[in-house]
């Protein structure tokens, strides 16, 4: 622990430290996927469905 007080997310009960750790774990895989042909197609389809 860094000495900072961990703040709890009001909605899900996940601490900020846990959320940051999860993000550090998932971000490289998400970037790789979104850079792939399949990921770009899926993202374009999602954006279309969102009206953007």
C-alpha cells in the first residue's frame, strides 16, 4: 500500500486500488484487440449501434 487511504466506489464496492490494478491488467489486451481487424470491425459496429 502506498500510504494513501483507499477510497471505495459507492456503486460496486471495489476500491480504487483494485480498479487501477484491474485496468493495468486488462489495458494491454484491450489495446491489442482494438488494434486487430476484428476489434476495429466490432468497434465500428458498436459505434454505429450507439448512433455515432
